[in-house]
């Protein structure tokens, strides 16, 4: 009986030692595997001769206008999606959360700047100048101070003063979503005010793609009026609530061809119209830039010649989608090159070159990139 009196004490000591002395609490177990790991997508996009290709989204919102996320979230999303550069473009005078948040037109930039720096994402200080059509909405990039007293002036003329003041700050401006149905219901028109700001030198670019809409006429205008093309998300919700990320989704983006990985080089590239719009497996831009991207993206290798036919392997090393249609008498077939894939091309042995059209790479409203492949025999 005497020994048994020790038993409860011995058990207590063992339990106490297991749970507390060794720093383990059996009443708390953690499952780290449940957490979403932050992971960056690596997109394969070629550089072109003499330039580095940067991947950017230059239009997005936060709670500091009518978006539903905090500015730092935009940086994390951009990092995960493989982007190099973003611009947060909250509206200049549409502030539905003003009652709950204390802020001004620079806050969205200021709050994201540090995390952008930590993640190696270039963050462009920007604002969306938001007016009824005409003139519509404009993004101003590389602003120094986005709080202009003139922005509060609702008179139509004040818009021009705002554009002039932003230009004086060194900003470059683009016309956003020119074909947005809320602003141009049945047509997509270039208004006299657009001509005026273009001639003043206050307009450097245009969105040919916004959110999930493509405006072929925007590409036409870009060519005629020498504007840089943009494809932007204009996202308001978290990216993963706005787009379907299942499958091989690549967010809309603007490719910028720069001399260096810096804000100043991006500004210069926009001034030099060195951009290409990439959206939904489609490219839009100048013949020159798309041609150079094509040369860097596709390689063609002879496999064999047999029974009067030669077989080639056509490889796409990039994340671009490349749909080709033959234009030569010798070859009128189609090649569908999905990202990072190869397909075969079979032509008569005597064929020395084939002409083709890249049907999803647009250089004009109804015009696609055309190339000639010289085949080694
Ligand atoms: Zn807008
Ligand atoms: Zn917007």
C-alpha cells in the first residue's frame, strides 16, 4: 500500500516533463503544410538585340480608390506572377473609402514602396486621372506628387491643366480602356481632345487591352500616332479572385524593352515606344518588335529527308503562344506552338523557304505578323 501512494505523483512527473519541461505542448500541434507557400512564377520571355525585356502591369487599384486590397498585396501578386515592374494607379478623385481611411493621392505608392524594394519589383509612382468621356481615363506614370489642387476642379478645361502640370513633373501619360462600354457604348472614337493632348506632347501611350477587353483600333491609333501600346489588368479585386488561375494562366502584361533594369530606363522605353502588349495568348505591337521577338522565340531544325519530303522540328522556347499559317504554295498548313513546345513541319524536299503568318501576333487592326523561314537543306 505504501508503494502505491507514489504512483499518482510519478505519473504527474512524467506528464509534466513531457508537456512542459521539454518545451512541447501536446495541446497545440501545428501543420505548416497547410500554409500557402509564396512562389514566383518564372516566365520565359526572350530579350531582343541590345535590350532587356521587362514584364509589367501598369494599371491596378487598391483600397485607396475603388479596389479591395492593400497596396502591398499588389506587390506580392506581381512577384508571384513573375512581373518585374508595376504601377498602382488609384483614381485621382474617386475615393469611396475616404470616410474610413485617411490618405491622399500618394499614399498607395508610399505604402507599397518598401515591399516593392524588398521583393525587387520596380514600382512606378502613378495616378489614374479619371474623367467622363471625352476625355476618359488616363494613367500618369513617374509622377513626383500626385496631389494637384487642379484635380479637384470639375470644370472640363481643368483636365488640360492637370495634364500640363503632370507633364511638367516629367510624367508620361497613356489613354486607358478607350473602348470601355461605360464610356463609349457603340463606337470607339478618337476625340478632338485626344488630338489636342497628343499634339501638346502630353500623350505617350494607349491601352490596347484592359482587364479582359482588346481594342484593335487602339493598335491602329498607336501605329498612326506613334503611341506605346499597353496591356494592363486594371484589377480591382485580388488577382486570384479576378482571374481564373487554373491551367496555364498568364496575366495580361506589357513587355517593355529597356537598356537597364531601372525606372528611368522604363520611362525612356515608353518615350521610345518600345513596348508590346501580351494578353490571352496574343501579342500586339509593331512589326519591328514582334519580328524580333519571333526570331528569338522560334528555332527550326532539320530532322530528316525521306521520299521527297523533309521534316523539320519547330521549337518554341518561350511562354508565348504562336499560331502560324502557311502562305507558300509549298506549305499552306498550320502550326500551333503552345508555350515551350515543339511540332513538326513537313515540306517537299525542294522547298528552300516558307512564308507564314502568325495569326495571333497583331501588328495592325486586321494585320498580323508575317515571316519567311529559310530552310537549310
Ligand atoms: Zn479607368
Ligand atoms: Zn483603373
